C-alpha cells in the first residue's frame, strides 16, 4: 500500500535534511487547534451524557462513543500524515469510484428518519458515508484541477469540475440530504476560486446557480425541506412544528448569557427540548452552558484552524496541495457558518454538522483524514514559504 | 520523487484570492459573533433573569366556554373549577415510568394498566399533555401536587368542567362536553384542539361547538424542574371567550312537559315518550322532552366504561333523542295531509259528504274503520273529527300516492326540519318513485289507503309532526324549529338576535287551512278526545294511534299514541278561523297499550299546568291497560 511505499521514499528524498526538518514542517498549530475543537466536542458529549441521566463512561453513551471515535480519528490522522499525498493524484479515479459507490450503497441500504436514507449500519456502528464522500470529493477535485494546471482559467476546467461534482451531489440530494449537497457546492466554489479560475466564468456560473434556485424550489425540494428552509425567516414561527427546534435553540442560546450556566447545567438540553442536541444543535448546548465566552473561543479556534489550513495551501509547491487546502478550508468555513447560523436563527435548518465538535463518527474521521493529508502536504515541501 | 524537487511547477497560488478568501472567513465569523452577542448579551437578559433552572414552553390559553341560558335568563350550564391530573410524557424519564405510573395509580384509585393505556393511547406527541383523570377531589389533587418531585411530568391543573344545572331534564337538548377522542383530534388538531381538550359531543354543546368554544390564545410559560408552570413569560395571543347562548326553551315549560310525560309513564308503564311545545308563529321550541333521559353531568365528569355500557344497553335508548333522532308511523295525525290534499286539489269541498262504513273492500281485502260501525255520510269535519279511517281511505284513493306525497312534503315531511340539534333523521314520504327505488315495485292501491291514515310506509319524527301542525296553525308557513334564540357575545351584547327562519310557504289557499283547523277543532268538539272540550280553553288538534310491530296471541298489534294540539291566541274566546295561535303541543307515547289515547291525556295535563287550570280533567281510567282498537 501507499503508506509502506511512500515512507522510505520520503526519508531518502530528504536524506540531506534531518528527520527533524520534516518534524519542523509538521504544523503543530493546525493539529492543536483541531485537537482543542475535538476536546470541546467531547465535553459537549459528556455534558449531554450526564444530562440524559447515565454514567458518561458507560458503553453506548454519547460520550463514550465520542471517545472511541476520537481515538479512531487520531489513528486515521497519523496514517494520513504518514501517507505520501502525491499518491492521491494517481489514485484519483479509483477514489472517485469509491465515493460514488459509497453514496449508491447508502441509497440502497441506508436507514434514516422519515423515509430518508442517510446512515449505513456497519456492525454496531452507524456510518454516514456522505461525510466521507466530502473529503473524497476534495481529493478528486484537487487532482482533476491540478492535472489541468495551465488551463485552469478556461471554461472547460470549470465545466469539468462541475461535471465531477454533479453525480455525487445528486446522489446525496436523493437521500435526501440537502445540507450535504450544499457543502459539495461550497467545496466546488472555494476550490474553483483558489484555482484561479476566470472571474468572468465564475460570475456566469454564479448567475446560473441563482437562476436554478426557483426551479429547484418548485420541483426538487420536498415540502418539509421548504418548511425548514424558510422557518427562520418567519416572524411568527410555527413553534410547535417546523420552527420548534429553532425556537428552543434560541431560548437555549439566549439563556446562556455572557459566561453560560456552566457545564451540565443547561436546562434546555437537560429537558430534552432540543431534539438533536448532541449533533446538529450542539452549538446551542455550548452557548447555553459556556455562554458568549465559550462561543467566542470556539470561533477563534475555527478562524485559527482555517488560517493554518490556508497556510498549508500557500506553502504547497504543487497545485494539488493548494487546491486540497482550499477545499478543506471551504468545507470547514461553510459548515461553521451554516451550522452555527442555523442555531442562531440566521440560516435555514439543514442537517450540517459542526466540524470536529458535532458528535458523529464519520464527520470526525473524515476531518481527521483531511487534516492528516494537509500535514502530509506540509512535511513534504522542501522549503517552507513562510 | 526526486523529479519533484528539480522540476517544480510554478505554484498556482494567488495572494489576492487567498486574501479574498480570508476576508470571507473574517466577515462570516464576525457576523456569527455579532448575532451571538445580540442573542446572549443584548437580548439575552430576558430569559436569564427569570431563573437559571427554568424552562420555557408554549401553552394554549383556554378560552372560557360560553354559558347556556334558558329564555328567562336562567343558567342551564355553568363552568365550575375542577382538578385535572395530566402528564407530559417527555418530562417523565423512561426508566422512572413504572414507578411514576404505580404511584399515580395508587393516588387516583386507578390501575397502572389503565394509566398506561391512556398514556400510550395519547394521540399527540410526547411533548403534549395527556389527560389522566378529571374531576379529582381536592385532597388527592393536593397530594399529587405536593409529590411533584416524585412524579416527574405529572401536573395538576384547575380546569373548568361543565356543570349542568338540571341534569336529565335538559340533557336531550343540551347534550354535553367531554374529553376529545383520538379520532376527533386527528381531524381537529389543525383547528387548535389540544390532546387534553374538551369538546361538545352531542346536543346544543356539539351543534354550537365553534361559538361556545371561542378562540384559544397562546403564551410562553416557564416551567420548573418537575415540569409545572411557574410563571407566564409572555402572552403571544389573547384568548377570545366563547359566545353564550340563550335558548328558546323555557325551564318552566320543560318541567311541565316532563311532569306530564312522567305521570303517564308511571300511570301506564310507558317506557318511551316525547313532548314538544312550540310557538307556531316563529318556530321557537319552548320545551322538548324525550324520555328516558340520562344525566349529562356523568359525561361531563368523565363517564366510566361500565356506566356507559349500561346506557348503551338500555333497550329504551336513553342516549337517543326520540323527538328528532327516530321516526315512527304517524297514525291518524297524518290524516291532516290527505284532508288538506283533497280540499286543495278540489276533489271535495267542505260540504261534500262521503259515505263511511265499517270497512272498505279492495279486491279480496277488507280495510276496516277503527269504528266497525262506520259514521254514516260524513263531511270533512265529521271525517277528521271522528278520525274515520274509511273516510280517509277514500280521500287517499282520490288523491293517489304521489299527490299524497306532494302534500306531505308541503307540510315539511320527508326531510329534516333543520332544527339546531345534531343527528336529526328525515322520515319517509312514500311515493311511486320512492317505492320503486327502495323496494323495486310501484305502490299498490291498498298501500295508498294505508298511507292516507298514516299506517303505510310513511314515518315521521315528532318534531316534523308538530312542525306540520304549526304550519296549519299559523296559516301555511313551515318554519325551521329553533332551540337557540340569541347568541350573546362575551361582553353581553347580542351578536346574533333571534330571527324566525322560513323553510317554505305552503302552496295552498288559506281557506283550505281554515277548514282543516276547524276540522281539527271538531276532533275536540265531537268528543273524539273525550272531555278535552270541557277545558275552559279552546283546543284544536288530532290524535293518532299508530300500530307497529308484530301481533300478539289474540292478533292485536302494539301501538303508539300521538296527540298534537294548538290553542288560539285568545285561548278562551278565540276562533280557529284565525291564524294567531301562539302555542302548540305534541305528545308521543311509544307502545302505549291503553284503552284511551294516553297522548291526549299528556297534552291535557301539560295545558292544565301551563294555563294554571285548577280543576283536574285527567281521565286515569282511560289509561287502564287494554287495547284501543279492540275496545272500540
């Protein structure tokens, strides 16, 4: 496998340098910020476990499962760091096939609430393959765009990228998981932007997407999706129905105040008023229990993390590294704004997780893989740009 | 890989694009920060100052249900406070459920299985309150209230229950309100009904549900850790109290009517009966008694399955309003239709005499008069006054079944009167077309004969019959009977004043109805109704004896007794040439089996009470058990 073959190659290439140089190129900050965010996520899982009345370390609680996934994430991160990312370009097409396969599998055998198909059960674990598909999409797109280096400002490159994103986006939409399909769109936009694509064509593309919105609204969206999308705009929301989560989340956030109520003291979460407090609405719990301070700390960690991701991209001497970093940064940014914005009532309700923090195995593992690949990019540049 | 060092392509990175990206990140996160700051710091004082451990839910504000008054302004139903025990399943931790249910069962004197069934049968979501028990006594309510921490999710609420002042006297009119059923909730949830709501189920309570209920408001309410309300934070929408109703029913008249019926029931052993009193000029119903009745307070308090089963099993159907929800053969009272028809269609005049006999022969069948001697040559006054069957066999024969049906419909038979009570049935007016549709053959001449004396396929409800005679009394206007006079708004102003509703004007010359009124008067004056003529008031009317069911060993059929009578406005000196009658009374005695007509005695007794006639004209010896047809 790649891991075994790539490792000695790195050592020989850098024979003149010490192993310490590679270690210096490893971005400790990036890992630290991500680690802190995961820690916050675990704390939230802990407080939710306490509030649901069970011992946090018991098997099966949100917290113990979170710990297990964090351990798995660390392993994945280390493996991805060790793996020479250049192989990914070679493997792009198989990876694309794998991505489509996972999504089709989800549609075929997936379970979900209310007739949707989002989770696939693997033994005792449930797995949301669409989370993994996001990272795979970034790899595929980065490989494709890197292969078109020199022609990146042409319309053909943009169309090619759109064609690549199209099938997985549609497959996710069919689940139906509107949120994740929007993430695909954000990844595409961010990577095209960073690839130096022609501004003119990007503008045309943006106008085209805008024009599609009314069509999608009329023909593609389910009624419940529409209800969730517009409930945040409603001044007198149906608080017993589609606006219920939102209303309860806002009460939770508002009651947190400056310093919060303290961990495990959130009454909104304790009372189970937030139906998906451990996942999509985790920020509401955080804002209620840790207050404005906690929210600011979270934001700062995210900004620093995105900064380090962008730095990795900047330092990369090859297009793949730059583009991959752009994809990861776009994904984190988009999910942060949409997820937190949803809790704060300024974004529609979509099932997008908060990266690293949301309790959800697939999301955490795929983020770990993404950061691992970034570290792999970091340590495989001979000269740091800054 | 070594190639990688030497032949490195120029990076595609662009500083401006990186900076633009960074700018978007900064703007996005700043926006989130600003919003968080607004929610938690600027706007955040509101919820936090209240209580750190309190939680907020949206509750409905129930509107007080409208009250119902009789025409004199006496309250027939009031809202009384009562303790109700409810449970919000989402506030009851699952692992504690068995303990909580057991405790609650012990306190309420119910079984755990009953409570579990109620919780699991809850049609709403787990966030909705489930009504466990109503009308809980004060001590139990206090105990449950104080055991709050041991009974998570359980709430004691003070709610209004309907208290019906007169119970069985008015229950056939008022009906009752009771907890909403799962099926009803499914259809009414969108209209704002709650899983633990009350709803009018039958009678006026059901008919006027929307008005009585008003409009529920909503408020956000803070609840303490055990789930009980501690404070109202904000009223989102005010509740609008329900409208009140003033009935045309007069409690006094209702009591007279019930007393008259109960007397006959006791005297003769009748099991079912109806008395209706109306004003023929407006269609107002002054009294409506259907016996046996039931106590609607039992339903309002939450009826037990055993009690309900007992009511359902009673063969005399106390839950059925026999005045409107059942139809019966009208007997001789139906001769009004044939009489009006032959006069209006000019088959006879008021002077025409027809030979009456002991029986008529049609083919090989003999059609007997109730008087096996006949009455000789009779005009309409004689024929109607003596209720001669052979007279009306001939009248029906002259008209034919379809004209007979036409005139029945002119009087409003064959379709519901539209009285403002639910569940009214239509009755049947047989015609050739009807019989062809339902039974697949045309009407035979003998059946036309029978229809002419109200013994054929024709069936009527008591309300239809009195309404037809009311049209006779008022000169040909069929009104819609009305129980509710005025709708009174929450502030006491009348929002919908009483207005008579005309169903139809009969297409008949007023002279014909004048003849028929005087023919009805001759029923009294010819002493067909015994001593009714001796009363110091003038009564016109018609009795009916309607056979039904199967013959006994002696070949006799059981029969119902009918009487419907009306008085002129000037009850002592008035005349039936006029159309000014203000009072019409109907009595119906199911399966009466007496020598005389018990319904006449019931109406007589009612009139004595109504007009304060001291002397008692009742004839108890006529009520001895026997058979009217056999004794004549």
